């Protein structure tokens, strides 16, 4: 079984601003992703509450991520990492396919969302999850459901 934890610390491109990061098996997740593409180093969790409260599309993205963190009987595509510059779906979005079983949560596969972004869309998920280029060489990861839920709870995305 793999481990998943939320750990507060520093990461590239965020200066001295500490934030929670996702660690899998003791390794910060963006560090894992950087083995696929160095430009993924420094991506930050979409679970952080850095959404622009003054901008309706950003708040729709926040709500979308919040909904997708809820476990389901059906496989779910969850935006998991975002670019720290914009922290929205207009830039780099790393997605994970989540499968929930009785006592485990599986992160089956990961990819970069290449769906064309349209900031004028009034609903989601039209601009997310339609086109994903799946990665090779990372995952799957199998977590105890309790550890997974504890990690999500640490981020405390509020509505």
C-alpha cells in the first residue's frame, strides 16, 4: 500500500510562501512529475484554496475541484496539480483518474489536460477533462481510504 500525506513546506516558484504539498511514499508529488517533464516541478495542489474569490470562473473551478474530491463508485477525473502562476485551468492542469474501492483509493493514471480553455464558458467541466495526454511511468498508487481522506481534509477546501 502506498502512503499519501499533506506536508507543509516550501516548493520552487512560491518564494518563502509555505503551503501544503502532496507527498506520496515520502516524495513531493511535483518532484515525481518532474521525472516525466522538468517543467512540472513546482506545480502546486489544486486542493489549495488559492482560487480568486473575486472572479466567478475561478470560483467555479474551485467548486469543480471540491466536487471531484468526493469519492464515487465511478472512476473520476480529478484535477490534482496546477501552475502556481495563475492557479486556474487556463495553464498547466495535471489530472488523475481516481478509483474508489471498499477500503482503498487508487490513483490509476495521470496526465496533462490538453482540453482547449475558454474563459468565457459559463459551466464546467466543459474546459477540463475532455482531452488528456496520459503519462507513462508514474503510478498507479493504492492508498488506504482513511489516509487519502485525511490528506484531503488537511487541505480543507472551503465552499
